[in-house]
């Protein structure tokens, strides 16, 4: 793995660092990605599980699938990549800079690792709500589906859905806006573990690049962002990020 010397220099002098993460960041924690050969969208059809139409056609099936993904979260922990991003936030803010992380992940592992300034642009698997009265569902309600009977709101009997963004839905406006604002103002923008194929999130590093940021991609494979990145580091996030943060920390100590 070859770290980018130019990228380290840019990080040393950066006042503002922003990050976009995708499913690849959690792969080494045991959470499956979507588009890799063993990814979720190779085994399941998104149109049957991740849209309002799919949900209304078979709410119990969709609730069950999300419950299985949620159960997996009880068994996983942040990996060295998540922890390094939390360290990066500390390093940048301790030297008076600003740091913001936009994640497409719905697993909450960045927060579990200690990252503070996190925008969940695709929602969270850990929350559900009633499609009718919009009330946040309790854990008991979330688990209350039975064979042939979907989970329903105990207040109004509406269907309970996961608080994640489905295909055809808008992203949470304030979270997206915050991600766009920091992208426009970032000196360095890191795109980590994402195929950069799903918009509008995939547009954030491009926004940053157009505004003059040094855009560094960290991914074992080439992505849709690669041709536009200032540097691409080929490696997994749990190996590259700790090295990157260690190198930055040493450089900051010397300066
Ligand atoms: P993808 O599955 O599209 O892409 C995962 C990326 O992670 C790929 O580019 C892999 O090469 C890379 N990768 C795999 N293992 C890695 C590792 N250990 N370290 C670093 N990178 C690794 O996932 P996303 O880009 O997150 O949306 O997908 C975006 C959105 O598409 C998701 O948020 C989800 C999905 O449909 C919703 O659910 C709304």
C-alpha cells in the first residue's frame, strides 16, 4: 500500500477535513457491502426489499429482512478503520480545524467508534417509525411481526418501517445539506469504502473537488470516483486509515 505524500501534506495543512464513507468501511467488521461479488444486492433484489412499493406489497418480508440486518449489528464492533476516523477527527479538531463525516452506512459503527460529527445520509437501521403517525417505534414494536402479520404501531395501527432511505426517496434534507456545505469548504475530502455510484451522496467528493479540495479515495478497487480523485490509495480501510492517521500524527508532532 502506498500512502499519498501529497495527500499527507494536504492533511497537515488542512483547516477543514470532510469524509464520505460507504459500506466498505464496515466490511472488516463483518457487515456485508452491497455491490461487491458477495454483496447484498448480488443475493437480494433491491426492488423487492428497499422501496415503498416493495414494503406495501409485503411489509412482513421487508420488516423481517431489516430485522435480520439489525440483529447482525448486535454481533459486530467498529474496526480499525472506524477507530482511525475517530482519531482523525480528534487530531484535526485539536489543531483547531473542522471535521465532518457523512456516512451512507446505517449501522451506527462510526458513532460506536467515537466519531462525533457524523451525518447519516441514508438513515439508521437502529431506528424505525410508523408510516402513518410517524412516531418512533419502540424496540418491542420493531420486533412484533409474526408470520403473515406485519409489525404495526401500537398507537394508530400503522405499519412500522425502518428509518432508512429507500430507492425513490429523498435523503434527509438537513443531513445532505450539511454534507454539501462541508464538501464545498473542505481542504481535504476523503472518500472511503464506497463504490461512489449512488447519488446524491456520490456527488459530495465531486462537489469538494470542484471547490478545490484535495480528494483522496481509499478503496481496494477502482470506483466511479477514481478518474476524478486527486489520489487513490488501494487498500482496505482498516489497513490504510490507521497508517494514514499515524503518519499524520507524526507529521503534526514535528511541526
Ligand atoms: P457498495 O457496496 O456499492 O460499495 C462498497 C465499496 O466498498 C466498493 O467500492 C468496494 O470496493 C469497497 N470495499 C470493499 N471492502 C472494503 C474494505 N475492506 N475497505 C474499503 N473499501 C472496501 O456500497 P456503498 O457505496 O456504500 O443505499 O453503496 C451506496 C448505497 O447503495 C448504500 O448506502 C445503500 C446501497 O443501495 C441505501 O440503502 C439507501
